[in-house]
C-alpha cells in the first residue's frame, strides 16, 4: 500500500506523534490549514521522517503500536539529538483496542547524593554555570528512557518483534549516519557555547569546532556501540553493564552525582492513568509526577461553565477566559504538586468538578486578575524544552502517546565519555529554591524540592480523548516546557468546542499563562491589534514570544476508521500512514 507523507519545516522541535482521532461536526475554519495525512490502517507522526518510516515498517512487520513507539523513540535519540534521547526520561500512555489504559512513568530520578540545597551556595543564592541545575555533570538525573521502553516492551509489546529488531534501525542510523537538515546544522552551531565546554560533546556534535553543514552525513559511532550493547544484552545493560560503568566513571571524574548504584537501582513505574471529562467527552492523561494532566483537567473544568463554543476560537473573550483558568491552575500546581511517592498530592480534589466550579467563580469575564492576588485554592483530602512527543496507532486500534525529554535543548550539554549519550539537565525541574522560578520561570513549592530518589515535577501531557461512547477519538501531545500544557489544552478545546480536525486544532494560534510571571504570552502573528487592544482593556499584561507556544502533534480516527495524522506547522517532521 502506498505510504502517505507530509513534511513541515520550522525552527522548533516537537516530537513524534502517532495518535488516533475521529472528527465529527463542521469545520468552519478548515480552509486556514492544510489537511491531515490519511492512512487507512496505521499512522505515525514524528519529528523526523526517518523515525516515522521506521515506526510504520515495524507495524507492517506485525508489531503493534507499543513496538513501533519504542523503535521510533530509539531512532529519535539518533536523528533528533537535541530532544530525542536515551539519556533522559518521560511518560507513556497506552490504550489498547479493548479500552484498557496504562500509564508508564520513566521520568528521571534524583541521584542518592542529591539534597534539598545542592544547587544553592552558602549565601542561599542559586549556583550558575557548572555545578548548577541547568548545565554540566551535576544537572543530570538518572535516565529512565530505556527502562521505560523495556517495561513497555515486556508487558505490552506484540511478542512478534524481537527487542534487537526494535533497536537495530537506530543502531544502523548511528553507525552509518544520516544527512543533516539545515535546521539541525544551524541548531548545533547555536548551542556551540554549551556543547563546546565538554570534550565528547564538542568532538561529536561540533566536530571539534569545524561544525557540520547542511547536507553532510552525521555519524555517531560511540552511540552506535552503546546501542549495540543494549541490542544484544537488553535494556538493563545501560544500568548495570559497560554503559553504566562508563557513565558512572565520567560522573566521578567530573564531580557529578550519578553513581553505578543510582543506575542499578533505577526502575520505571506503572501508575494509574488520570481520567476526567470535558463536556461529556472522556479524557485519559498522565498522573503525577506529571503535572500536565491535572493542570489541563483543571482548566477544562473551569471552562465548562462558559459558552466557549459561541466565541470565536481567536477572540479576546475566549483568550481571556483560557488565560484566567490557566492562571489559577498553575497557582495550584506550584502549591500542591510533586512526586506522589514523596508528597501527598491531592489529585482527586484538584480535578473535582465542584472544585473547578469554585475556582471558575472567581473569574471576571471582563477583567484580568492580578497574579499577586491569585493564590492556590483550598482542597480537601489527598492521595498517596526540551521535549519530544510521539504517538502511534496500529491497525488493531491500540494507541501509544509518549512524551520524553532531556529538558533543555541538548540537556546538560554533557555527553558521557565513550557512550555517545547526551545527558539530561532534569534536576532543574525540581524546585532548586522552593518558591523561586526555574529556567522556564515556573514557581514551584516544597512538594517538588530535591530529594534522593525523587522524580521531578513535569509539564509533559500525553493525552487521549474518547468519544462519548468510549471509542477512541484522538490523541496528542506537545513539546515546549510548561507551554506543553497550554498547547494540549487549547488543542482539545479547538476540537470539542470549535469542531476543528486535528490539523487545524494544533495549528491554530494559542496563548500561555503560567501565573508567574504575570503576563499573557501570545505567538507572533497570533493576534490582531484589535484583539490585543481588548485584552489590554481587560487589564492583561502581555508579551509576544520570539517563538511559539509549544509545538504539538496528533492523530484522529474519523468515523470511517481512517487515521488522520498531523504535524504542527510550527515544526518540522513527517506523518506516515498506510
């Protein structure tokens, strides 16, 4: 069968998305955006065409969506080095064709040597540069990606494809190389300041200062050898074998935190998926330590009391309500959220419909709140940038939507000596100083303070939306720090309230508000002067981002079962269906 393809080129980094959705209703704004890619049987939408094609081929060979997602994730570690990774971690949602759903947490973990004040100096000020939470050896948490993929493969893979066959495409790409795009060649140069500080990063990604150009073949032999070991010996080799020894030795030599015991003790976890509804449509998303699912459901709960459908998708009235709901949800995020294994996160109370109504009652439809006056709500009870998102749907109707990260572009900038593995700077997702902003400007509370063995709070929001009869409608995710939550939430609103297909929903202009800093963020060309004037009259303070409010990818299943794949026009990538 003929493979259908679509490409986009933009200077950001989204993710791989293979999702499933059905579109019903009218499409009043369809002329503004390209059509999604169609596939009768399966779909992969990824940040790189090579990764998407690999996922598609795995399913053609009899693999399911889980198999394909693993192969795509491994491939992105090679062809999307700024965000794809085996040196980071993330979350995976799986919904099988029988309706059962599973949430896998393979988030990075703080090493045993970490402590609450490890990133502040004797004067209580944040450390900058080497030794900080944002760059260098001490910035990395224990990677979880391979452990997560291993768990997914063993519990939810098809059993028809061998582990070594899922690793082989990535290993071959690392060994033989691939042609560099203009975007990646320029991005490597843009990050030379950080990458050049560390010997292996400078050698591999900058060619010792000679730099790679567009159209050159980029090879990563050290990473190929690491993948070969993982291919032959299994994923645990990364945590107990030669690779682990190399990482631990490099850490020890450079005052890093991760030890061989940290790697050996890392485990991916299964958690209960978070569920909610918006206007009667069931939603399945990620629970803590991802904050994205809770914040998204909170925003949607607050908006249910307003007639969003009667408003234009890009109207000042709609933007205002969305911003005010975000402002309140992010205030709650700062106070209540963290790793549920270490903190009492009141998840059920936060996503309760009545709590959402109480928070919505404080929103003035014609006046912006002052963030200094908007604190967290009162809940009762409790219960124990860069990112890449990808989703896959297979011929049987199983969908996998996964978001993983090394945090900043190129993570900590450290490539562990002899491994080719870029390590994350995920320690910055903890509250290095509770109550003070991190690199994304997020205020975070004591529940997210640094502790040994703890997983940092995340904004990753892999999400699945069902029709009211319980059948799969669409799935999506995004890349872009806390703006991930905004992108996913507004895309859900666009489909449900504005009858958009998945491509239009993720291409539409969007905003972001995260409580502090107290400013409404909007995209260049995303608002008319008249809309900005109205928002100003409401009292909003705003700034235009020099880029985009995250980048999203998704897939829908239409009423005839056709898979509709979408790559955000803000990003490059490829959707492949058959």
